[in-house]
C-alpha cells in the first residue's frame, strides 16, 4: 500500500493506519533539540480541515494522548500532539514526570516557545486550515495550552481538562484571541477552587469569552482511565465527567470553527 506523506514532515518515524485514520510521529526542532510530535488525520478527506493541537500530560506523549489524537482525527480534525519535553523524554515514574513538568512550569518563556514551535510546525501541513486552529490540553498540558493562548498566537479556541490555571503574569490574558473552555473537577486537590476563582477574575478582567464547567465528584486526571478508580488518591478516572467534558469540547469546537 502506497501512502502519500504530508509535505512538511522531514522524517517519517512510524506510520499506523486504522480504517481511514493515518497517524505518525513527526520530528521538528527547537534549535539543536529534537522534538517529536504525533500527527493524526483522516486520509479520505482531501481538503483542508481545522487543526487541534493537543498538549500532553506531565508524562509526555503517551498512549492516552495518541488515542485522543486518533479520536480527533475521526471527528475530521487535523490533530497534532505537541512535544514540550523533547524527543525521547517520556517519564515513566512520578518523580521523573514531576521533574520534567517543573522545568517548564518554572520557565514559562521556555514552555511558550516549545508550544509556539508546535503551532508553527503544524501550520506547514498541506491539510491545515491555518485560519481555524485550536489547542487543548490535559493536566500539565492544560496549563501549556493556556500559556500558548496567553502568548498571543491566533487561536480560535482553547480547552483545558483538569489543567493548571495559574500563570506568573495574569495581565497576559489580554493577549488571548480565541474563546476559552475550562473543564474542571470539583474535588481536584491539585488545582483548587481558589485557583479557579482567580482564573475567573483573570478572564473577566481581560474581557475574554470563556466558560468554566465544574464536574461534581471528579478529582484530578478524571479523563484518563489509567488514573485508577480511587478518588482518595487525588487522581482517578470519572466516566461521567470524562464523557460530559468530551461532548462539551465537541460542541465548543463546532462553535469556534463554524
């Protein structure tokens, strides 16, 4: 079977085809540092389509993020998981993940640069409708998605699932160009309701079109089945909150891309 590759990909690292969904790793660079994103799209669609950039959790691009990209591609989007950490940096323990996440949460300019590089990279794709780009993220990635928006790039929308909401300079919210959707667990001990209220003030003061949905009984990482089912640990999967927030995200993208 012959597969025609998108023009912007300098290295084909792996290809996986399920039905009409083509997924592959994409290598790009931050100076001398190699980055490896993950791209999915429906190859039966021949014209340009809206882009959704996915920001990974604190363990980097893994099975959960790849699954999300495939689901987005099935919805007709060009889905691209950005690599914030760098090629091959995929933490497997709590300590490693915390170390990597702390590097970028302590250096917002670096975080934003890595996010912006993904934004610029996917715009080169022949199937990208560059006037219709949104970003979404989970946990650590939710915070990255918001920082990309605060950097002022041209986004139609931003979605954060149980993501970090704090930022060193809340005045940067005035740079956000698109609409914002926050999906938050009411019992999230890592991102408290006090953080939500401060974020609410940040958005309101900047005049942003935003929505905050709070899911009762949900703790941190409520969308990830690998989080287990014991909320007392502070992280746990919540099927109802996961399904409701995914439907809300679909409605949101239909709205901003209309």
